[in-house]
C-alpha cells in the first residue's frame, strides 16, 4: 500500500502551487490595497478572463506571472469627469492609471453614436450622461454634435424655455437614457436661461428614472445674487424636493474661496438623508470655452479676477480686454485657462473626506494627463496630506459607489476583491509622478508599471501595448431603460 502511494506521488510530481493552471495572469508579490475591505498586505492576485479570481498568500500559477514586488496593486482609477474622449487622451489617461473615464458632467450630444464610435476602439472603459445642454439646443432648433459639448452663448443658452421646449428637452433626455446614458448631465452655468423650474423638472425626470444628476452649478463667486452658495443651494434644493441623487462637479472651482462652506452644505444635506456627492481636481486653474455663457458680462466681478487671469494653453499668452473681446465674439470654440484659485484652498478641498477625485479632463490642461499621478506624487508622497489608502479610495471606490445608482455593474469596479472586474493598476509608489504642465499639458505620467483593463494588459512594464483596445462601455443597466424608445 505504501509503495503504491509513493509511486502515485512520484507520478504526480512535486506539489503544485494553489490553483495551478487556473489563471490567465498572476500579479505576484505586490502590495495589494483594497479601499472597501481595508486590505493592505502582500498578496498574489490571480486573474481569469475579465475578473479577479483569486487573492492569496500562497503562490499562484498562470500562463503569465508578473513580478509585482515593490509595486502597489490597486483598483484601476475611475474618472467620472472626463470630457476629452479622443484616442490621444485615452492614451494619457491609461498612463495616469485610469481604467474607466466617463463624460458625466455635461454628457455628449448623441449617446448612441458616442457608444458606437467607441466600441472596439477604446483603450479604457467609457460612458456618458444624457446632455441637458444638447437637448436644450435641439429644443431651440440649434443642435450641435461632438466634439462640441456646450453651445456658444446665444438663444439656446440664455433664453428661458417655453413649455413646449421643456417637453422636447425631457423627451430627448428620456431617449438618451434609453440609449444607455448613466444619468443626466447639466452645465447650468452654460445654460443660464434655464429657470429654477426647468432645473427642478430635470431633477424630477432623473428621480423618476432612478439615475443621478451630475451638474456644473449655475454660478460662482461671492456677489449676490449669483454666488457659489446660492448655486449650490439651488441644486441641493432640487435634489431635496425631487428625491434625485446629485453629484456636484469640481466643487473646488465652483466655490473657490467659499469651498469649505459649500462642502459643509454637502455634509449637511447628506446628514439629513439626501444623496449628494461631489468631486474636485487638484489644480488651481480652470479650463473652459471662452465664447461660452460662463463669460457673460459680470464674470470678472464674480470671480474677483481680471483679463490677465485668462491664459491660452500651449502658447501661455495672457489675455487683454481687446484680445478677450475678439475671442469671445468668435463663434469658434476656443479653450482658455482661467487662474482663479489658490493652492491652499485646493489642498483643503482635496483632503476633505467627502471629495472624490475627478479630472475634468480636456485637451490643453495638464489635468487631462496628470490628475491621478499628481495626487499620488504631491498629496500622498510629498505633502502627506492624504494617506495612500485614502487617495486610492477617492480615486476608485467613491466614484464606483456613485455609479451604482445607474448600474449594478459598478459594484464590481473600484475594488480589489475576488469577483471584481480585472481593472487593475500596479505602480511604483516611489516613482509615480505627473509630468504634464500648463506649458506642456500632454506629457504622460510615469510610474504606472502595469495597467490591466478587463483582464487585458494595456500597459506592460511601463509600455503601451499596441493594437489592444480592451475598453468597454459602462451603460445604464437594462432594467432602468423603458421598453419603448422615443425619437
């Protein structure tokens, strides 16, 4: 009996690692950090197809084993405020550790065509909201298409909508939600003609459809009427009276010097049962279209800045009144940097536990390429104003939880757990850094050694894998769509 057992063991060979021949990829020996469970330990991560199949202290065998010793292994970063959806920007986001980049603040003019265009051609996961601004322009019979996201200042932005136009706006938004939009995106400051009633009706529609409203609030600054406090009050009030979930975009640049008070308003709303969240980007300059309604008369007084606070990307030209008037009158959309915040205030906002990180990424601003690595390099490593786990939580779990209102699939994102989507970053915490600047905004970040999207290695040993487009759509779940679609 003993001899037969010995022969059997010899035939089987040496003891195999746990799960031998099971996994497609194993990340071996890295510091695994999961913001939901709090796991922060050396582990081996086994990936099968597009899911995390095993997290273990034991060795795991796979078709490919990646040595992750010395690297932090975390969920891929989720950017819920990414305007630039072109291929070049997708590449920059990947090098910044972003595995999902969504256009949620404003939305795109046509959801179905956006999703179709991206399908099979995206490095990272993508999705969008239904655009109130675009629906409003259609209702005013001045529709626009990508890459335009907000209309130039004019009737469709500055005039109130008639009852018939409001009905057309709502009908369009319903159709866009049926096409897969993850919520309703509103840039209220870019449509100042929208009445408070119109805002409430859009929130009511979102509540009826069970999706959040993502919004750029109506105004900024301290001058009443039209202050940041008033603008935040409007959208929190709309959420309160309709029951809609609300995400306030870039509270750092919408509230500027009053950001702490605005954050206290968010905290107060949450304490009283409202589903209100917010986000911020870690830069002092904003970025927007110079011919948009944001620059309607009175903008300098509201912001407390002058024309020289405006700067053209790439060239660094600071504007004069004459140059501003010329560009503002030009119907062609031109982006401009606007320096209106302080580093101290931005740091205060970023450190607040209610604030998730989102880039507001647009081509021409360094935040498009460097937001997430900047958080890791400056706020975590240099300033130590955030712990590494808290930074990861703000860049992964918090945005994933916000998306759960729209799709149950978000419960598999933003976590490093068995059964979660294999959207993973492995970075060197001592090296990771942003390189994009206001003068060179398209420089890719460094330090992301491996980026995995849906189980496919996209960045391999710091190099982008060519010809690989593993990104998938993040869409409104089918149960939230209507059976009938309206044109």
